C-alpha cells in the first residue's frame, strides 16, 4: 500500500501554474516538440557536466574561452556549457538529482529532479534548470528546486539559473531562503486550500480547462457580447456598431474573443474538421480550399 505521508501534493513542474491557480493540472503533451524537448534535455544532462570539466582544463586564460567553446556542438549544448562557465561555477553535483520539499512544519510536500546544482568560489549555492522549446515563466519551479537544496544543505541563499537553450537566453535570480519559502509555501497553501478558479496565462497548459468554471463563465459572456438578432430588438449590424462605439464593451468583447480563439485552438476543432473534410465528410457552410503553397484549408462556401 502506498504511504500517504509521502504522496506528492503536486509535481514541481506544475508550480508555475499552481502559483496562478491552485486548481491547475498540467496537460501531458505527446507532440513531436515535446518529444524533442525530452531528448534534448536528456542529452544536456548527460553531456554538459563532462564538457564543462573538459573546458575548465583546456582554458589557461581568457583568450582560450571562445576557441574552446567553438569545438562544442550542437549549439544548445555549447550554450549550456557557456552558462556554467560564465556563472563562476566551481564544483557540481551529479546531474538530475532527486530533491525533496518540506513545508514549514517539516512535512513532506513533493519531490522532483533538479537538473544540476553546485557551488561557486564564495561557496554559494548555484541551481540550474535547462529548458527547451517555447520560452515561458518557469521561475516558480526553479525557486522550488532552489528551496529544496537550501533545506537539504542549510544554505541561506541561492543563485538560480533558468536557462532556455533554444533561445540562448538565461534568467539569473539571487534569492534568500526566507523569500523562497514565502513564495513556495504560498503555492503549497493554495493547493491544499484552493480558492476560486482563476483565468491566467497558464490556462493553455491546464488539463481541466474544458470543465473550468472560470472558462465556462467566459463562454457565457461571449454569447452575451455577440450580436444576436433573434434575441434583441436591434439588428445584427446595429449590435456590431454598438460594440465598436463603446470602448469598454469593445475591450470586453475582444478579450473574451481572443480567449475563445485560444480555447478552440487547444481543443483542436479546426484540425479535426479539416481532417474530416479531407476524408470526404461534408460540413454545412464550409468547403476546402487550396493555398498558394499547395496545402488545404477550410473556408466559407
């Protein structure tokens, strides 16, 4: 039987979404991009520590840095090694170490795999998290890993590196244990005692979006904003002009409209309809058209 005292409250990778809404549950992606990210991440964790050590041995002076780095490929590996070198790292752990988070009472909260951590010359904690693909705000996850290491090794502060290897962009944060605890323990509390569902930028990656009360209400609002002749004494065109003439209403309408566009895109309705029409299924009011590049798309009849 599973020990309930060791059950994860949430996965560390869900921390960014949980910070915005305690109900957030991450969608598990099976797309080619996700598979690529997994492969690259494994390659970085396997190769970068060894290449970093070799780089330190090869460099005798500042003029040796760029020639030594030029031999490292592919570019995302080279960039990760560069960040390790330029950050002043002097000693590292084995890659992909399991770290644990405990709350203020010392109770187990969750565990995850920290990509890499070590110390610099002043013996300060350094934590690295490699990211591939689209750049997003993962800072809550990185702070969580940093807090795990501070709890384990009794550090008072840490340097956190959120490294996007595809974009070759790095966000470095210096954080004290006190500030890390304040941020992460707030997330823990919001998961244990979730409040209202809140729409936020992480909704696109939430597995519960289709049943989320906040999004159900958003869909209802769109119906209220849309001009509907049969439900109003004014005409369709007049409703549109009313929306356009009122900046407040226009703002509400466009915000909800853009949110619904993202919602429909995530649901894959357009791709599904296109696939059905390619198979011969007729959909009223729609037809297949051919783009200048020779690809088919759906348009109105």
